[in-house]
C-alpha cells in the first residue's frame, strides 16, 4: 500500500501556539496535508474545535471525528445527527469519522452484533447525509469486539502504533502510526499517513456537499390577516407571495 500524504489530528488536548509553524513542520520530509479535528463527544463541542478549524480551513484538507460513548444504536444515531448539525456550513474536505475506542463502551462487553450495529448506525447516518463516512478503531476492536467483515465494508482509519511494515492490514485508507512533535505546538500530536488521495476522491464523488431542498407551503388567510402573516413568515427567512382566491 503506497503512502501518499501525511496528516495530523487535533483536539482540545493540543494547544497550538503557532499554526504557521505547525504547518511548516515536516515528518521525514513530508509536510502536513490534512488534519482531523475532534468535533466533540456525546453532544459536547470540543473547546478548541473552532479555533483549530478557523486556523486550518483552506490551508489543509479538514476532516472531523466524534469520540463516541454510544452503547445503543439510537445513541449512535443521535450522536451522528448532532455532528451533522454542527458541521452544517463548514468546509469539510476529508472524512467524517466515528471514533469508537473508549473503555467505557468496551468494558460492558456487548455482543459483536451489538457493537457492529452501533458503528453501522452512526456511519449510515453520515452516509445518508451525503458525507464520506469512516470508522476509526484499532485492531483489537476489529478482532475481538465486532463483525470485522461487516465493518470493513466502510472506509477505515486504523490506529496501530507500530513501525512501518508492521501495521495490521485491513485495507485501511488511513493509518495512525504514532506521534510527532512539530513546532508551534505544546507537546506531541497524533501522526497519520493516507494511502489514497481521499480528498480528491471525495470531490470526484460529489460528497461532503449536503443536498439542499426547496420547501414550499400554502396557508389561506383572510384579507385583514394577510399583511401580518406575510411579515411573520418573511421574518423566518421565507419568500412570500399572496394571491386572491
């Protein structure tokens, strides 16, 4: 699997003091081409998400991930819908990711069927909204907790901190291999390689550009109510016309 691009992921744990220095840093001669930003967890927004987004948008391809605590299918769907509401209007050029790894969700030891259904519920919501959905997990989750064959039908971002050539092979699109210490950041950041030109593929498939709908409605009112109703509806952002019947 040929390695193409190098990227990072950031959350509130990463205090960036100089984004220019961060982006000018290289790993083995490779500059940062993409960044995954933690949007949040549950329905809690990451305290540095907008800071990271505003500083990096338009400079590198941005993807987002939600750190999930879902233990049911419905909880996963709620998380996905919350995420979709938060990224509306943002420029997301890389995958939208379900990060499923926390001990709080793995310690109950649900069945493989249940864990698989939870992941699928989130990813299917993201797909249905027109985004490129991706699963983030480690080899242990795939081998010990889930239906590996079912989940590998989705693009995979694999977390496996081993030397090059030792990483598990699941057909992953992205490999999180460790950390590095760039300039402009207090401490280390997670480091990743992308095996494919994912941003290009997303653009080619017309993804990450949610569909828009034109809504129309009718309401019958008396003449003396018309002006008041037109003003009320216009205030909600609708175009209003009236016709005598």
